[in-house]
């Protein structure tokens, strides 16, 4: 099996979901997070998700969890998938370190929502083996993987990652290495505009989400989706779009920035545009 041992760095909502789908495919996972208890919280989230999926013909939860080993740092593996906070410097440090520790043939992938893959590749001595593997939230449920090739990513690396995505039961789609790629170039300005509509009193939060859900047949409204993604992640992505594309229209809405400054990060902190306590 290709990529029989995968290192997942970051055990937040995305890292935990990625570890779960990789382990569900029969692969061995090493899971690292720098925050105390983050891996334990991630494993708890996986147990809840796997219990739900088991009722719908999913894999045995104990077997899947049994393939995941918590580790205290970057360890050797066939593939790294990095899913830490959306911060270019933090991610570059991880790529620099992984380049020293993982064998030269290993692929280094990032789940970044918006940061150029070329910048992460430049922190390594193996630019041809660095690629974006952008999963969607919740990872065990949503089928898309946006595969992002930087200028120097090799055909072999891209083909291996596309094959892995298919083997995980996902559908890969390729995008160019431009800030935000395709998905967040389109989604994030939509969520940001919903925050402006709320800030400017165009409608109450519930009404904004109802209009999007019923009017556009979206499964959830933009404010609830921003809360699910994490308002800190939304602001970080808007900042990458704003700086990277150099257009004022991508500046994060002040209401989003205010929520993040006050610690209202959405579901993960119990409160964002809506209350989850
Ligand atoms: P999160 O806040 O839930 O988790 C991030 C985790 O990274 C935390 O547990 C944190 O402790 C850990 N971390 C931070 N610095 C670290 C370091 N130096 N070493 C190891 N661990 C570290 O965030 P998330 O929603 O899981 O997002 C993670 C990544 O996935 C981001 O790049 C984000 O843009 C991307 N992403 C998010 C979504 C989404 O819907 N939230 C969707 C697709 C992609």
C-alpha cells in the first residue's frame, strides 16, 4: 500500500478528521499536536464520528483508533499531512523540520486553505515532493480534496496524492497555486459578505442564514458555516487573499475581526455568530 504510514501534524478539527479517514483506509497514522490535550480531544471527536458512521456501514471504530498513535513531535513517515493553524510562519517551520526528519522519498503535504504551497516548498530541500492536499470540513463526510500543485511539484507527487485521495473514497480536483486556490477564493468572500450584511444591519443572523439556505439551496447558512470553519481561520484566510491578491475587496470584515479578538471563534470556542453552549 502506498503511504502505509502517515504523519498528521495538528489534531484540531481538520487534523483529527484527516487522521480518521487515513486510518479508516487501513493505514497507520502518527498524530502530533503541540497543544496539551489536543490529540486526546481529537481522538474523542474521532470516536464520536466513527460511532455514527459504524451505524451506516462504516469501519470498526476500535480498529481505526488502534491504527492511530499519538506522538510527541515530528516523526519519520511515508507522507506528512500538515493541518496546524492557518499561519504561514508556523507552517514553514513544520515543513523545515519535517524535511530534516522524514526520508528523502517522503511527500510533504499541507491542508492549508489559502497559503501558497510554493512558500512551504521553499522551506524544504525537496520542492518537487511538496503539495497541497486540501480536505473539507467535516473530513469524514465531504468528498472533495482540492489538490494544489506548486510550480515545482512533480507529476509523480501529484499522481500519488490523487491516487491516495481516491483510495480514501474522495474525489480529487486540481487547482493552481494561487492564494485561496479555487474553494476559498469563492467561499470566503461570500462568508465575509454575510458578516458585512450582519454588521450593517441588513438582517438578523438567523434571517441571513435562512435566506442562503432556502434561497440558494445551501445545506447551511454562511454565518453558521463560518462558525463551523472557525472565525480565526476565516480571518486568516481573508488576510492571505487580501495580501496575496492585493485587492481591498478581500479585507476581512471588522465584525469578524472583532469576534476573533474577543475569543468568539465559533463552534470550537462555544460562541461565534451563534451560541453553542
Ligand atoms: P484548529 O484550530 O481546529 O486546529 C489547529 C491545531 O493545530 C490546534 O490543535 C493547534 O494546537 C495545532 N497547532 C498549532 N501550531 C502547531 C504546531 N506548531 N505544531 C503542532 N500543532 C500545532 O484548526 P483547523 O480548523 O483544524 O484548521 C487547520 C488547518 O486546516 C488550517 O490550515 C486551516 O486553514 C485548514 N482548513 C480548515 C478548514 C475548516 O473548515 N476549519 C477546512 C479546510 C482546511
